[in-house]
């Protein structure tokens, strides 16, 4: 079984089924992974653990794309940017926000 080709056929099926362009699918995938890991792990978005899963998933996706298509830098960089941008912004926003008094554990 050719895993990269099978993976690619699933991705094409998702794109065809939703009618969404690849860039939008990457944005949604990054956010879905971020929220699922947040919910399953119970860890705050500010810990960067959910973000690290987004990065690992995108690296896996791009590895499978590379094995199926070869290196396509423009597509790869666009995919990485679209997948990671909003999860990174959200994680940094949570991490860097000033903690309000009601959120502090101990004063």
C-alpha cells in the first residue's frame, strides 16, 4: 500500500466534499487540531502543547506531500503558514495576556 498516495486521495476527497480550497482547509485543520488537543489534554493554549501538535501534524502532512509529489517549496511554505498562523497567534495571545485577578491561583 502506498501510504502517501492513499493519504493524498483522502485529502482530495475532503477538498471535493467540502468545496473549500486547499488554503482554507489548512486554516481549518490547524484550528481543529489546536482545539482538539486543548480539549483532550486539558492543557491551556498558553502552554504551547496544543500548538506543538499542530506543528507536528503539519510536518507530517508536508512529509506525506513530499513523498507523493516531491519538493514544491511555494506550496509547502504556503501550507505551513496557513496551518500554523492562527494557532500561533491564539497561543501567543493566551500566553502573553495579562492575567486578571480572578484567574490567578494564588496571590
